[in-house]
C-alpha cells in the first residue's frame, strides 16, 4: 500500500530554507520511502563522482577530495 501525503498539511518549520545541517531526519508516513530514495540518489552521486575522478586522472589531472567526508 503506497503512502500519500494529505493536502493542506501544516506543521512547524524544522529547518529554515537555505540552511544546511550536518544531520537531519525525516518523519511522517512517507519517511521510509524518502529514506530509500535519498539512499539511492546518494549512491548514484557517488558513482558519478567516481567516474568524473577517473576521467580527470585519465586526462592527466589529479582528482582530490572525498565525497564521503563532509567539510
């Protein structure tokens, strides 16, 4: 059974627009599905970064940085 958000929901702001936090959480009826989706997107981004780093090195550059380590 798929979860669907209700219309015209109101809740307190958890994090202001344009702000960044090191840790965040999801709550609500779609939290698990959003967790799976964000994990899928994170894995895809890591694969893209890896492909870019390999391309940089193939072209003679030096790829630096670790996307798994927050700055």
